[in-house]
C-alpha cells in the first residue's frame, strides 16, 4: 500500500513540475515580447576602458542599459574594487544611460565575449543571439534577467 501512495505522490509532484514549467515558459514568452532584444558592441566604451593603464584589451557589450565588460590585463589577473570602478566610470563616460556595469577578468569569459562581439558585427540572428548572450551573462555573473 505504501508503494501505491508513493506512486501517487510522485505523479502529483511530477504534474506540479510540468505545470510549473509551463507557467515559467508562459512568463518567459510574455517577458520576451516586452524586452528590447538589442545587444550591441560599444567600440567607444572599449576604447575608453583600454586607455586605463591596467587594461590591455576590452570587450564591451550593451544590453538593456547595462554593460558587460570582459578585459585582459597588462600584469595581474585580479579585479580590485578600484579598477572595477574605473572601468564602470569609463563605460558611463561612453554612454551615460548605462545603469549597471558588470566586469570580468576571466580569460574564458573574455573569449566568449569576443565571440559574441563577432556574432553581433556579422549580423547573427538577433533573437537567438540575445537569448544566448542573456543566458551566458546571467549564469556567469549570477544575476536575474533584467
């Protein structure tokens, strides 16, 4: 008899999971329709960030008035609060409409951002590129969709 009860509980939980997944999909579809799917490379912000003594190369991509920055450094591979603020200031100097600036010195993330920049410039399908990019930065920076 306990086998039967656990079977019922499992099915009920499974049904709830399916309903929850369907609800999340509806929310995602609703949000997708409202969100600006524009992502763009900011060469000006890249130039400003690269003027910093600590920075060798920079990739800057804007999405939803936020900036995502990946840098390589001339010497060490650490991101101090001071350098983070300098980078944010340079990005906002390039575009004062930027709300949040997310910065990384991770070499793998720099490569990923470089690939996104190439895809943006080449005109890859904007909707799928936006979804891929959004998932990447949300997972990498541990942020919720904005």
